[in-house]
């Protein structure tokens, strides 16, 4: 999905109620996508009176967003945000990036090499 | 008309979904027509810490898990260039010589194995290439040369000529024990790599 319609959807959800901290607002967006995706509409802010952008949101895309939001909220409720967003790394203790990546590469249980099918 | 695998085996599809929710909660499976498409982001972790994250799309083949799924990077982070091992026309990642992947993965291209072996290796390698480094586990040459490199490596073959002869004959079922061994030892096949002869 293009990010512009997604941004407009978030604005639509939070437009009437932007209370709470970042987590509260993010959860509210996901809950709206999960529960009210069918009724959400978006408009081009440059032409709000005549340019309904809801056609960007096909039924397939609405289903996908709704299912993704539902799965994400289920995971957050069961295992917390780190299960979705990844573990927070402490920068002060972080090893240099190349060293970490090399270490991860050599830890591969089975080595595979990229290829290209075309000459 | 062929029935898609996820309708033939709904439990297998349910297992893919369960596996994603448990192990990769930011990847999501959906049925689109006759295909199953898995989209989202994949975190790459090492020693319990996420070291990178990629936006990906997997398309599971009709005979899943026998054939390799196609994998694309969807955030336009990796250039669509052959030298970056991305097919310029389709945007799919060239994870490896398919025969080699089939060999090292014992013919099992289940999604979790594909994620943990060739996709993980590819993405860590790409992260290093972005830092100006070489591919850490090496890379195969483009096209048929890469395929031959794999067979030469597998068979320990030093001479191109004997490798070609062995592979061509293998396809025809005509390998003879008295031929020079493709490993280049100078001995005949049946007295050197007898296993290849018997496998043929």
C-alpha cells in the first residue's frame, strides 16, 4: 500500500480523538483498522470537497489491513510490543554494525550463496 | 483445473498461519486467487537482538512446499540489479542456485526453513554489502556458470571437461565406472568416488 493513503487513514482515525500517548494512539489506529475498516473513508486534503480517495482502498486492501491489524493486536496482547517491533537495543553497548552482521553471517547453520538466474 | 494446495490441504495453510503468528508476527498470510501471499516485515535477530528489518513478500508456489517460494523486497531498499542478486524484471531475490538450495535443504522448502536459511543469509549478506563489504558466505556466478560451480563444488570436480561429461551422461543415465573421475584425481570413477557412480 502507498504510504499517502495510509497516512490519511491514520489522520481520519485520530482526527476526532488524539488523546493519550504514542502507544494509546497507535493502538487506537490498529483497533479502528481491525473493527471499522469498512466504514473508513479518506479525502485528498488538497481538494477535500471533490476528491474522494476511498477508491484507493479496494475491498482486498481493506481486508488485508484489517487482518494485519487483528493479527498484530493479538500478538501485542499475548506477547507485548517487543514481539512486533523487536527488542530495544542499548546503543551504548552495541558492537559496531559490521562486526555484528559478520558474526550473524558466520552463525548460519547452513551456508547458502546468492545467485542470478540471468547471465 | 488444479485445486490450490491450501484448499487441498487446509490444515497445511492453517499451520503456515499459526507458524507466522508464533514466530514471525509481523508477516501475514493471505489467499489471493490461487496463490498464498505472505507480506510484512521480517526482523533479523542475532543473539537475541534485532540487527535489521526488511519489508518482504513471499509467494508460495502451487506445489508448496516442494518448490522454492519467490521472495521480493517491497520497500525498494535493495536495487533491482543482477549484481545485487535481484531479478531486474520481477524484483525477486535470487536466493541461490535452486538445485543447491534443494540439496542443502533436503528438498523441503517450508516457509519457516526458507526464512531461516536462504532468506536470512541473503538479507544479512545484503546488509553487509550496503556497508561496502563482500557477501560473507560468497556468491555464485550469474546464470549457468553458477549452476556448474555448485555441481563442481558438490562433486569436488577440478576439470570442467569431466564435469560436463559426467553431468551430461548423468542426464542420459550412461555414467561408466571406468571413466576418469570428475574430481580430477586421475583415478577411474569406480576406484575413486564410487558413490557417484552408484548414485548415477
